[in-house]
């Protein structure tokens, strides 16, 4: 009922991200997404960038990509949002996890999809937006080789799915384009490797070596495909250069906060960024 009221009271042209489940990842990561667009524009100012994200939810990350295009690419380019907007968690594993059950309900009821439709409509019209609704495993192989400058992977974080999403995306990235993603909390060299391998099909667990929570599926898939990648606070990226995947540097990036964030998420982004800024490459 409360969610129905929220949908009825959305304000045209104003993003809605006040819901407690609206911004799922660490807010500072959105600053590195915006900075990735700065990185690409710095290499080639004339380039018309095309971005696809796999896993969109309410559209918080989509709005950050759009802000990247607005800030660094003259508000030009295109943004494709791919998401099934349907329940996807393994409920045998998550049956007592209220957070997951809430997400499933927001997907099942189409609340997440309707909020996304509202939010994506706030993107400047000079940026072309489209969305593809369906499972990534059914859609990605219909897309043309080298058709995206950036592919951002943030859908199902369990090993089999995240690995498939990355592998199926590699050919879709153009030369000098970037593949990137969310939720690489810790890279393989820093975790208990045997434990990570044994638990790679779990969603989110505690690493016994660091005592930190992480997504083992993301850590293992990335290690198997690329080895070590560039990463900043859990956002990771690699650039395609003549069919080889290279790390990138965001050193000296402009510090730009997502303007669609509410005060709570802005404060989190600022604190997190200040904590890690001296260790950034
Ligand atoms: C973590 S959320 C995305 C968050 C979003 N990128 C953001 O930062 O605002 C994951 C999304 O992936 C979608 N998803 C999960 N598995 C999927 C699949 N196999 N194909 C397409 N979408 C999927 C879910 O519907 C959900 O909306």
C-alpha cells in the first residue's frame, strides 16, 4: 500500500531514490562510474559513447552513467539498461534474509520496474536511452560485436551468472572500451582462495582470512577471466586494447558526486571516498 502511494506521488522530472532499497551498492562507487566516463572522454573527446548496464534495479546506477555523459561527454551518447525485473535469488539459501525477501517482492510487484521507468525519464533527452527487459543469458547473444563503449555488470552476483555475464559481454565491447562491474569487495589475492573456490556459488559470505563480507562468485569469476583488475572501493574495470584487457587508472579524477543521491547517500559517498582517496590508482 505504501509503495502504491509512492508510485502515485512521483514528481515528473525528479528522480525517486529515497526508498531504503534504492541504492544497493556502496554510494562512492558511483563516483568511479562517473570518473570512467571522464577517463574515456580524456582519451578521445570526439567519441560518442554507448553504455549498457546489466542489472539496473531502480536506475540509480543508470542515472550515474547518464551524469557521466552529461559531465564529460556534452550530454551525448546512449544508455541501454538490461534487466529482467523479476525475482532471481535462490530462496533456499536466503529464506531467512529479510533484505532479499524485500527485494524479491519489489521485483515481483513491478514496483522496481515502475520506479526505473520514472527515473530513466529524468535523463536529458540528448542522451538516447532504451531498456531491454529479460534475462541477460537470453539477450546478450542477440547484440552485435563491439557495439558498446562501456558495459557495466551488476546483476546476479553468484559465480555461474556473473561469469556468464562477463564472458558474454567481452565481444560486445568496442576497441578502447571498458568492461566494469560492481561488488568486487575483495580480489582473489587477498582472500582465502580455497574457501572462495568452495563457496563460489554462495551470494555473500565472510572471508575467513580478512573477516570481511564479500561476493565470492564475483571474486572467483574475475580472477578466472582477467586475473587482477583495476578496482576502487568495489567498482572494477578493464579496458579492451586490441583484444587484450588492460587495467586503467583514475588518478587525478575529478571528484563528482551523483546529483540524484539524497543526503544520506551523499554523506556515505563522501565518507567512503575520503577514507580511500589516498590509496587510489
Ligand atoms: C544489484 S541490482 C542492480 C543495481 C543497479 N545496478 C544499481 O546500482 O542501481 C541487480 C539487478 O539485476 C537484475 N538481474 C538479476 N539477475 C538477472 C539476469 N539473469 N538477467 C537480467 N537481470 C538480472 C535484478 O532484477 C536486479 O534488478
